[in-house]
């Protein structure tokens, strides 16, 4: 990979890609792992991959963004053409800005959702264990984590109970009468489904929740925690008949419920909290079925969300402060090799001159001359550092110093 790489953030999110499209680009653990292996084989020096129900993103260094798009499309069901329809591609400073907004919950489907920062940390650790994290990426991630923590502690942007799982419970409570006597079935143990289940138990004092999962031991662990009834996967069709409300939180790549397995004797509310969608749209052909998907629930704005919006300016101020510290680090990092090379050049000139003086002068005070000349070199280099720090055209300044002093440098990537 060339030294003239740029830093990119690219992917797609709920803003422009619907659940079906997000499902196509969804990456499971194997796909993410394969992307990291391929990236390393292709000489990409640093790369992070995230995939959640709301977004799939790659942050990394490349000569051209297509190198990263190719990795994504080869390891998902999405095509390059589909990616172009819904994607965003940010470069260098804009890519840094994007990661700050994503990692601090400002770009989340539900404002102030801090779940994404833990997912970024996991993705970072996976990349680091694969040797795919350079110093720039490490410093950037740590800065984003710092901003996220500060926003969480210094603002009320995440106050109040607002999440997709809470919105699910609100929807059920508002739309289902006599809820404590209804049969609720949780199918799957996905995170949002688990949270919804916990919220249902908490807010409805419900004791009729049944849990089915393909892997029964996972279901039993959750059931013990929440005191639920566990049934076998083979009982799904029968339990669907008994249910008044079904919460689907499976992680399957194709629909797990369609109208063929519904043989209803009463109305049924189905909440599909999965990406990609795990309930086929054809269930609405069955009389009495109401299907609500994650995306509908995310649009349910309430007073809590409106209150959260008031804290955006404060959060943005915090981001700007920490981002500026990070950018100052990148600027210093950019000219540091040139300054180091300049120092070495001046020291070489100094050593040559002192050597001549030693030969000419028998009483030459070597220690004193060394001290004075070293102090002069430090003062000269400090002037250059201050000029580069304060100047708007750092690149030109670096180029000028390298040209005048005939310095050979590896170029920084940012």
C-alpha cells in the first residue's frame, strides 16, 4: 500500500438505507473476520469494521475508497450498485468528524444511544488483535471514547428511557388492552428482544411470557434471569396460535416466520426487531395480524427525545474540544519527522564544525562549545516548530524546510 493513503469512513445507515437494504449489507462475525484477513493480505495497514441493526461501516486507510467498498460487497449480499445508491463516503477530516458523531450517539437512530460506542470498541479490539490498527486509528478511537464518556456524564442527552426496546413496550402498552392477561411469545434472544422482554416484565408485571430460541440453552439462561417459560423450537407453530403478542428477535439472514405457519384463532400483534427482517411481509395477508417493524418503532418520537435534542449543542461543543486535541496531535505528528530530520542535519553541521575547531585550537573548550551550539540548535528548531504550528500552510512549510535543508522524509498519511 502506498504511503499516500487517505483515511476513509464509508458505509450505510438507517438514514438512507431501509431495513431490507441494511440486511443485505449486514455482516456477521465470520464476514467481519474475513474482511480483516483480506485487508491484511491486501496490505491495508489499519481498518475497523462495524455492523449493527442500524448501520454497517468500514473505517480504514486506502489509496481509493473502492478498495474498502470491494471488501464490504464481497463479504455481504449487497452489490456495488446498491451500495452506491445508499452509501456515504467520507475522507480524512470528514471521516474523523463522522466517527466522532457516530461514536457519541449523535448519529444514532435514537439520539443519545450509547450502544454504538461499545460496538466500536469491540471492532477496534478485533482489528488490533489482527495487527490492523495504526497509531492514528488508536488515538482516534480513544479520543472518540473520551468524547462519548464526557457527553454521557456532562449532558442529559441519554436521559430518560428511550430505545427501540422501550418504544416496543410503549407501543404494546398503548395498543393492547388488558395486557397482563395476554400471552406473549418472545422468539429469539437478540439483544433488542432481550431488552424488550426485560422492559415488558418490568412495566407490565407480566407472568405469561414464553421464550423460544433455536439454541435452547441460550433461551434457558435468559429464562432463569427473567423467570420465563421455555418451549422447544419445534413448538413454535403451536405457541404462535396461543400468542396474542409475538416479539421476534432472531438473527437469521432469511425470514423465520411467514404466513404458512400461522393458523390463527385470534388477533396477533407481531413486532419484528430483527435486521435483516425476520418476519415475511406476507403475514399481513392473514386476517387479524398486525406487523410492526423496528424502523416503525424508531420513528416513534416522544417527549424524551425532544428533551434530548436540547443537549445537542453542549454535546457538539465537547466533541469539538476533544476533536481539536486530536487534530493538534495529528498536526504535530505530521511535522515531527521533518523537525527530527532538521535537528539531525543541524547536529551533523555542528559536529563537523566542532571537529574542525578541535583540530585548530589546542585549548578548545569542547563541553562549553557543545552546550552552546546544542542550545542554539534547539532555539532554531523551536522557531520552525512554532511557524509550522501557527501557519495555515503547513504542507508548504514542511516542503520548504525539506528542500532548503535537503531532507528526505516519509510522507504522513493525513
